[in-house]
C-alpha cells in the first residue's frame, strides 16, 4: 500500500508541509523584521541563536514530556501555542508596541514549541506507518520539508513587500493553526508510551523481568496486569540517556549524526563567503541563490534515494559507503575552481548528507522502544541540531578568518571523513571478532 493511502499519514504529511512552508517564510521575515526594528546586526545574530538554543535547553525535557503524555495532544497544543506566539508579532506591530526583546522571546518560544512538537513526532510516525515503513515515511517528510523550505524562501521576498515583515509572520501563525487541525484529524493510534518493552543492544524488543512477573501473577488470578509504575521525571530522563549510551550501534550512529550536522553547519555558515572569496560571486549576484538551491535540491534527491538504498542495505552498512563518498564530494566542492562545478558537487554532497541524517534517524526509531522514542530521539537532535550545527558554523568561521575560506569549508570535509573513520573502525573490529 502506498504511503499516501496509509490511514493518517496523508493528513500528517499535509500538516508538516503547511507548517514547514510557514516556517520557511518566517526564517527570512523574522531576521528582516529584527533588523528593521532595531537596526542592529547583533540583534539579527541573537534572533538566529534563539532559534537553536531551545535544543540545548529543552532537549532532554521535551523527550521526557512526550514519553509521559499523549503525543498527539502534545503536538496539537504545541501548534496552537506556536500560532498564538507568532500572531503576537503583527498584533504588537499594529498597536505600536513591538520591541526587539519581543522578537527574541518569539524566536526562542517558537523554536522551543517546535521542539516539543518534534518530540511527539518521533513516536507518532512509527505508530502511523509501522517501523517497516519508517525509511520511506521519513524520506517523504524530509524531502517535503526541503522542498517547502526552497519554496518558502523564494516566496518570502514577495510576501514581505506585500504584507511587510510583521504581517508575513501572521501567515506563519495561520500555517500552525492549519497544522493543528490536520494533526487533530489524524486517525488515533497509541500516541502515548506503551512502557512495557525494552530493547537490548541489538535492537530486539521484549518484556522486562518485572513486567513478566507482574503478568504471570495477574494471569494466575485471572486479572489484567496493572501498568508498571511511572518513574520520577528525572529518572525518566536518565532512562532515555542510559538506553542511548548502552546501545552500541545507536551510540555510534549518534556520533555520526552529530559530525554530519557539524559539517552542515560549516557548509551553510560559510557558503556566502565561499561564493564571494572562492568562486568570485559577489554582492547580490543571483548565482549565490543557485548554490543554496543546489544544496537543497541535493537533499530532495537524497530523500528519494534513501528508501531504495535501505531496501538493499541495512542501516549501518549503508554508512560504510555513503560517508566516504560524502567526504570525497565535499573535497570536490572545496577544490572547485568554477561555480558550476561547485553547484554540481554541492547537489551530490547534499544527497549524501541527507541520506546519512535520515538513515540515522530512521534506525534510531526502529530500535528504540515506543516508551523511549521521545527521550532518545530528542537527545540525538539536541546533540546534532543544538550542538553540532552551531559549533560547525563557529569553527568554520574562525578558520576562515585565520586561514581563508577554503580552509574554513574544509572543516566540513574533515568532519565527514572522521565520521567515515568511526564507522569503518567499528566495522573492522566486528570483522576481527568474527
């Protein structure tokens, strides 16, 4: 059965497309509004920082909340609150009380609410499509996200002219309201934590010993087994961390995903500088946009490629080939003497980049018990989006200042090569043990 016919997935996919399009517009409009409001470059940087800071601040908390509540309800509430948060900007602007501090609060709160929404997604998607279709579902969602991001960025300039930056954010508020209604219409599955499964280091699931004793006792008395007691919140957080730390393959793939995100932060953070100093594309030259489009288009290609690759290769062996290829493609970008060659290499590198990220995310959802989905996957995202991306951008910019832009871009290549070395060293140790 095609994914579009899976009950609930079509509405869920539409909800992600709607809010993703609005967020892509806001990604352009909010910095523009911040600069027009304050005329401060520092304020623009602070707005950007507020968009990633919630991953570090709330990463562990959001996962624990998602695993302890009705995930579908958490997602709906997050969307409605995000709609209200963004709608406050055009309202304050119309009343003449909009300030730079208000924009910082909105940037931080909107990203934080999005994180809580995503914490619910990690458990809901497997519940809708089943774990055997996760690769196809995640690829569809990621490919759509990339496509609407391209469209939203392209639309943003015209929308800002028509509605002004503050008014443009009202459109994003509407997109979150639409998303909330669509999620509400998704056929109800489990959505909450099952809490009765554990997964060993190989990813197999089974009942815990205490649960087995409870079940056998209940069976002897002819009654249903009571649910296991819910751990304290802090212990709930530690439980997710323990699972991630003790699962050897997932632990390695988390390191790989963080290194891959580090490389993405370095690439995107230095692409404008690379175009200017490395490829001779200056000022408002439209070819800069083509470079960004090449990277995003490559991501769409990767989303289409991953399901086919996963049908032929398991998650870990897939990395053995894709990561070295990504490092070579990154080197081709850094060494490219012409913008056309750089664009082609960027597109190919973008495909490899997305294959790695979605592959690691899918594997994590496949081997993680339902009751731990939020905690394990938000921890992974905290490491990648919260730490990897900004750290990659920071290190690349520092090297660009000291050694030149090609040295700064090379940081991304080194990170991917290091990820390839990690997976190959693990694989070689496995072969030696056999």
